[in-house]
């Protein structure tokens, strides 16, 4: 029991780290900010708050939308919002993603980043402990519309990009590439990994609390039974 929990936690954090690494790859490609970062820039520009604060607020709002669309808010949803940022800082501070020397290596870095983002999503979402805000929105819309990942994710990224541009966020060629291709890359990676994000039955925080209580009650019953037999 404990071994399975530890393996699931390890898989969860490996997934978070891969997502963070992928995000830094996209940033370090120097071809332009990712679509959601353009959105955060636009919110920051219009409101005067920092980009980091804008990211947190937007994330919280999307979580609310996810819940309204029927997605469970799990432990991984909360941990995603905390540790993705922490891992990004660690990766960036330690220069774990080299800066490209030219446009070609920048493009390669961008593609590698999107692959890592996709693989990280498979790892952490496969734990069934909840989705991050934006991944949760993708899954919710996928379930509602029955459309493929490439279309749903592509529309989400393009939507975030367009709103970000309207709000004053800055873009680059990499931004356009990411918005148009991330959904396709995710679909390819999901297919290779035989992963269907719409069929994962995530456990909510309440489900996990109930599960822990049941496990503790069983442990107590076993102890009491041993004591009575003695």
C-alpha cells in the first residue's frame, strides 16, 4: 500500500518537473513567449499586477471554470499550481536548459519543450489525482465536445493567445508555432503512450480524505482484533 502511494507521488512530481522543464525550453527558445504567458503579460499590462500574480489569478479562475464544467479538483490540481513554478525557478536558476545559438537550435528547443510538456502531462495526469488548471480545462472540454486533443488544446492555446494580444501581450514566431502545434504534439505523444486523458477517473481532494479515513479505520480494526485475540 505504502509502496504504491510512494510510486504514485514520485510519478506525480516527475510529471511536474517535466512540464516545468518543457516550459523553460519554450521560454529559452527565444522565439517568443508561450500563448498563456502572452495572456498573463496582457493581464499584467492592463491591471498593473505582476505576471506571476496574473498567472496565479488566471489559474484560480480556470480551476473554478473546470469545477463548473464537472472536473474534480484533486490534490494534483493544487500541487500543480505550486510546484510547477518552483521547479521552473530551479531549472532556470541552474541553467538546466542551454540557450540556443541561432534560430534553428531555438526551433529545436521549442519542439523539445512541447514534447516534454506533453510527456509531463501524461505522467502527472496518469496518477488520477487531478489536473492542473489548463489541462483540466482541456479534459473538461474534451469530455463535453467529444473532440480530439489536438483540436481542443489548439483552440485553448489560440484563444489564450488572441486574448493576450488584445490585452497588449507580446508575441513572437515561437508563440504562433506553439499555439498551432502544441495540440498536435500532445495528441501524438498521448497516442504513443496509449494515454486517453478523457478517460482518467480523477480523485478529488474529498475522495482522498475519505480513502485515508477508511484505510486508517481498517488499520484500527486490525489492531483491535489482534489485541482481542491476545
